[in-house]
């Protein structure tokens, strides 16, 4: 069993992830050993037959594949086969900066850092967060869950009394809100008149909801929804202004770096590593901008790569993985993008049309099919 677990964990590049997979696999094997396979109707004696091959000459060959893959990726980093110029969106754990390196990836000849978050973005975000904060304080009291299907009716409206912890948080919110409201004109002095008017309207809506719920001592889901729907158009306009301001700042900085520091060959081979968290991954602003600027498909991973949850060292490892897979896809399948998605994707898509032809099968039938 240990050989089997080590084999599973061995293929995971991250040390922390490898440990997690090892422990999860150990738990699963122990549970199978205790209770048996749920579909077999009897206890499982030992491991399933396909596990018996682990440790065989063929599986040892596959372990050597994993070692060879990691060695190839390391050589790409060590021997500077990677692009000469790299832009990182995010420096360390700070997403407010971007970094340009030229030359050796570990000891670059040129290493520049510039801010990428304009003041306007920060101000408009803070105004929007004032409304979002009030929503977050009240919503857990009346949240009733999602409908299971879009066609299902919404849950019935819920009314809840304000409990002591919520009242305490609302009191803290009020103190911060009053101070922010008093300084609003001064802090937004460089904003447009429409941006100032939106901010005051958002603050007014927050003030009204706070007073309503604290006076009554309870809150309803319909109150929160009405509040959220009222401020949403204003928040969206703030988002639009913020996006334009941030893209313009990044674009002006990238163009300045291009003009002052990069040769044409360096520009043509430039790669971008976007260090980010999970939620903004889809249609990330930097991914959209650099993909369009460098004329590369956003989903290809050829020159613009989203490094979710990675620091700069981890992002470089990911770049080595992309280059490895790019060359393998080109050599084996005449398609450099082939390895940049789940390798089972095409076959799975085709098979699911057979397995689940209408997209919604009876669960009892599917369980019967799963039994040996």
C-alpha cells in the first residue's frame, strides 16, 4: 500500500500538495480496507487488481518519466532556455506591483518594479466595499441557500433578529462609516463630479439600511436584496472606471519599458506571468490585456500564463511546465496547445455524450451501471 501511495504522491510537483494527496490516499485505502467497495456487495480483499501492478517494471518506468519531466523543467530554468524577458504581475505577495526582468531568470541583468494600481481604483473600490461590508454583516442572518436548479423557486423570504455579535459589528461599522462619510469630499477631491455623486448615493443607501435594521432590531432578506439591487448599478459604474484606470496605467508602463529597455527580439519573446488568486482567474484583466497586446490566445498559455496561488519562484516553475508541454504537444500531436488543457478532455467530451446522452440520467440507473 505504501508503494501505491508513494506512486500517487510522486507525480504531484508541489511538496505541500504531494503530502495532502498522500494523506488523502492513505485515508481512502484504509476506508476501502475496512468497509469494502460500496458497489461490490462484499468486502474488498486487499487492493483492487489494477493496484497490484504498482511497483512493476512498467510502473517503475513511469516513475522515471516523472523524474525526467522534472529534470527537463529544471534544465529549462538552469540553462536559460526560457524567454529572456519576463513580466510578473504581482511582486512577492503584493498584487499592487509588476516586475520586469531581463536576462538570467534567477539573477537578471535588469530588474524593474512599478506600481499597477492607480489611486482612483483604490478609492472607488473602497466606496463599493462600504456597501459590500454592510451586506456581509447582515446576509448570514437571512441567507436561505441557492435553489438546486434555475427552474426551482427561490427560498421563502427570511426575517431574523439581530443577534449580539451582529449588533457589535454593526456598531463598529457605524463608527468607521461616519468617519469615512465625513472625509468623503476630501478623499475624492480628484474624482469627477459623477464619481463623487455615485459615492454619496452609495453612502446614503448604506446609512438608510443601517438605520432601518438597527431601529427595528431585525433584518429581512428582501431588505438586503433591495439594498444590493439599488447600489449595484452605481458599483458597476465604479468598476468600469476602475478597469479603465488600471489598464491605462499598466499599458503606459509596459510601453515605457518596451521603448526604454527591451530590444525587438526581447519584446517578441516576452512572456507574462500573472500571479493571482482563484476568484479573479476567469477573464482576469491582465490576462485579457497582455493576450491582446501580444496577440496570443488567452487560453493557450503560450506567452501569458496565470499562476494561481504562486509566488514568483512557483510561477517560474509553472513557466517551465508550459514550455515542456508546448514542445511535447508540438512534437507528438502537431498542436502546441494540446497539453495546455486536461489531456482527457476531448475523449471525455465525446464519451459523455454516450454515457449521459440527455445530460440528466436517473441516479439509480447510473449506480447500477457502476456495479461490476
